[in-house]
C-alpha cells in the first residue's frame, strides 16, 4: 500500500531561451541543427516524497523554482525529465486569478472554477452558501472579477478550494496578499484540513512554515538544498539569506565603549501570590549557555555568555513566570565594531517566534563603538511571561549598523534552552501577567 500522496523522482525542467523570436524558426530550419538558444534549468534533479497526512513547506528565494515545481505536480507543466506521482484528488491555489474568467462575475466564477476542479453544478449548488460566506466579499460577488483587488481574488479562490473535497492541497503564496482577518481564517482551515489531508505549502514567511508544517524543503536555483524539520530548514534558509547580504567594511578606527542597557516599567499580576502557592505556578527550568550551538555570521565579534538572572543580575537556574528577570548577553569584539546591536528572540519548540527585542533604539543616539578585544554586555529587563508547558529556546545575535542595514557578526540559534514544567496559561502561546483583572455588575 502506497503511503505517499506525492512522489517526485529526478525532475528536470529546462527552457530554451531565444534572443529573438525568429531565432526559433532559424534553429528549426538550419540544415546542421545550429543552436540559437541558451538553456535555462528551472529545476535540476529534484526528488522527494510527501506522505499522506503530512504538511510540507517549500521555501526559497524568487526564481528558485518553487512555482515551476508546483505547476509540474498539478499537471500545468510537463517536466523535461523525471516522474511525478500524485495519489488522491489534488486542489491547487497557484498564480493569482488562475482558473478565473475576468469578464464574468464572481458568482459565475464559483461555478466556472468549481467545474475546472471536477465538481458538478449540483455539488456547487449545495455548497454555494458556504463558499460565499467564507469569501465574505459582499455585493462584489455579482461584479466582474476584473474589478477585484488582489485580496478579493484570493478570498474567492480560497473559498472555493476550502469547500471542495480534496485529498491534497497545494497553496502557493496565496496568503501573502490577504488581510489579517482572512489570513487567520485560512490558517484555521488549513490546520483543520491537515488533520486528515496532505498539504504542500509554499511561502516566503518562515514563521508560517514552522507554524503549519511538519517538514520543509529548501529550493535554491532549481535544486534541493535541504530537506528536514521545518524549524531546521527555516534556520538554515535564514542563515543563507543573511550570508548573501553581508558586506564587511574596514575596521581601523578606535573609539570608546558605551553601556547598552534597557529597563522597562514592571507591573505585577496580583494573582501571582495566590497562583504561586498552587500547582499552577509557572516553574521554568533554565539550562546553561551553549557556546557550541549552531550559529552563523562573519565573526567580527562573538557572544561569550548568555543567562537569565534576577532583577539584580544574579544568574538563575529556575525562573517563575510573571516575575522580574534580566537577560544578560555578554560579547567580545574581534575587530572594531561601530554601532553594535545585540538582540534576542524567544522561540517555542517549533521555531515560532514568541517575543524578543534588541538594543538598537536604546543606543541610537549614543554613537557607540567597541575596540578589538574589548568586551561589552547587553541587559534586557522584563517581566517573564507565563509560559505553557513545553521546551523553549533563546536565539541571540550580535550585529553592527542599523535596524535595516547591518552586518551580522554572530547569530546563535539555540544559545539558551529552558523548560516550562507547569503553567496557568488559559489560552495562547504565552501568558502575559495582567496588572489587574476585574469582573463586576455594571
């Protein structure tokens, strides 16, 4: 019994590029088969399998071959070589507006698009109310689709797909143009669908990939550069993106060190005194800094220590959610660093970003420079959120420049690990201690 919904074996896709249209004719008629074209390899020896019930993300820069691959899987394009096997009914949301006739109304396009997916008019009649409710575009449903905005296109297209019976869903960057409310509606649908169906999800948003997908495939210049867990592949992709942008400048001007600190106003949740006497106390175990954790950067400086401490800066092995803490990040300059930026991000076990900050705004007017071999420290004072039970990591980074344009000297993915053993979180990824909560008759 085949447990794979999609099997891709040694797929190649090659295009012939001609400088002039007439060159195509000259090539076909040339007696000695002279070539007038150059070959562009959109995909080169791509192989992978997606199991039934699995959700797989595909990430990569523009031009990496993502859309070409999806078109081959859905049968829109034919590969130059290799084999594709898809089991079950496949529905795809590819290019914006594909499957729509721009001259007819959205209502008519529901039936037109549904017919392309193999649904009869009777089947669509039974689902039309649900489709219109999901799209939620009001009276525009009776207007020609050519008058629609990109967001309205996506709303209608996704609404049709969401109400068709499918075994495999293929989504290509469709959620990038939707508003926040509709995007959340789509994500809720996808999470429900993944309980029994297979999803191939293409996105530039690595957070969406880590949130939704079991595994990820990284395409780069038409080839697979990595396949693995969504968290691992997203981190490798992030590292490569930073590496391509790095520009190392001269380091020969001496300056003086400045302090980088930030202290925020702390509120106290009045319930903590009660909660901390019960089994709901948020006990968080802190593990020691791992300098050997996976990292990248051009190493004009390095992070030497990371720890969570109490409000006085004393290192802690345990933290209670809701209490005041300080995250200390110590670093050393290996060359002159002008305008250093130290930052951190807390992530859950899936690699989803929960919260974080950096020193850029705090030191923007200080004109700080760090000489080679000098050490410095960033301190982040905050109230520890109440964390649901589970494993977490702290990613820390040292950069130089501005928020928008900087050199990444070192980025450590899992510099500090911690584990929440018990929690009072009612809902959400983290719990924020409330200053006050009341309930009374009005």
